[in-house]
C-alpha cells in the first residue's frame, strides 16, 4: 500500500515539476527537434547568432516584465527604440562624443517611460490606451525628426567605436548578448531582493490592498514604466549600432515580440505572478524559433503564423496551469 502511495506521490511531483518549468521544457524540446532537423543549428557560430538576435527582444522584454507584473502593458517600446536610436545617431553624425549620444538616448527612454506612467496614474487612463497613444505620437515624431530617411553613421572612427556595442565581442561573446545577460541579472536582483520588486508584485496582485497598506501605487507604476522606457532605449542603441544607421521604422512590432516573450515565460497578464528567469526562457524560445524557421527556409508568412500559434498555446497552457 505504501509503495502505491509513493508511486502516486512521485507521479504528482513529476506533473507539478513539468507544469512549473513548462517554458524551459518547451525550449529544450524545441532545441532538440531543430537540432535533429538541422545539424548545423547547434554550431557555436549559430548559437552566438541566436544570442545576438535575441538580445534586443530580451532587453525590451525585461522591462515589459516589470510592467506586466503590475497588471499593465507598454505598447510604446518599439517607438521608444526608434526615437532613441534616431537621436543617438544624429548626435554622433553631428560630431558629439559617444558618451553624450548614448546618454541622450537613455534620457529620452526614461522621460517617455516616466510620461507613460504619469499619464496612466494621474490621467487615470488604461495602460493600453495611454501607451498606444504614446506609440503613435512617437512613431510620427521619429518620422518627422528623420524626415522619413535613415540616419547613416558612415565609417569614421566614432562610428566604428559605436558599432562595437551592437556588433562587437567581449571574450568571444557578442556584446549585445552580454548586455542582455547583465540586464537580466540586474532585473532579477531588483525583483527578488529589493523593496521595488516586492512592491511591483504586490501592486499586480491587489492594487487596492497595496494602496490601503500605505504604499504609493502611483510612484510604483511610474517607476516600472520608466524602467521599461530605459531598457527600450538600450535596445534602440544596440540596433542602431548594429546597423550603423537609425531607421525611422525601427522597432515596428517589437512590442508584440516582447509581450510574447513575457507571456511565454509564464508571467500572468493579470499581474502579480512571474519571474524574470521565465522571460529569459520566453525570449530564447522566440529567438530559437525564428532562427530555426530561417534555417529550415520557411516562408516569412508561415513564420508569423507559427509564432502566433506558439503564443496562443502558451497562454492556454498558462490558464490551464492556474
């Protein structure tokens, strides 16, 4: 009898473990299947390529995790990426030093993020509507600022130094991948070990209870949107550096990929539940999937369908798990 109970207990544990780490199981399964279909998939060169391609979405998704944990959403990250990259590129072309150009881009991201949070809290607007408006305004502003044309950096020493951010390597590892790793490490620490992290989870779990406990919920919301804006601007710097130019249409649809990475990582869209480690896995799932579909020469039209189906299944599994 005790043996039978033990077997049932082991089965239960296995089921719970699979549910708890379903995103990681999905990533490992995807890697295994693709490596069988294409032996070149696991080559060092391709793995670094995946990390480089994943870095931009991963960094944006890290900021989006904070926002979604509070029960919000940020649709403006793609436009923040574009305007930050455009300002950074224009300052470099004008002869400003690298530090000033990068700092200006980061300040723009922080200001727009702060504005998003301010509009949502003080204007009492839904995050979806507020950030949709910001997204549209910023996209138009970027087109006006660039006159609808790319801002090319050229091939001077300043441009080459700047290009190391998006295209260089440190100890053989792509610089964007290292920036992504550092970003995730900092975000994980903040969420797990600081008051800011605890307040973020509390706000997403029950906003009214958090307010009644004496916490400034408006300040918390403004902070998470500011974090999202800064990380989107970092992504913009990386993209501009990699391409040696700022494209006025850069970042189109990036907000959807970031949200997808967060959801695939197990963070609840209703807030209060999720981890940054899950977002890492979610971003890698999207990166590996995109890379695999390209290696297997799947049409871009079908790629969109596959990505959509994967996201839908992930959300359904998350609801079932809850």
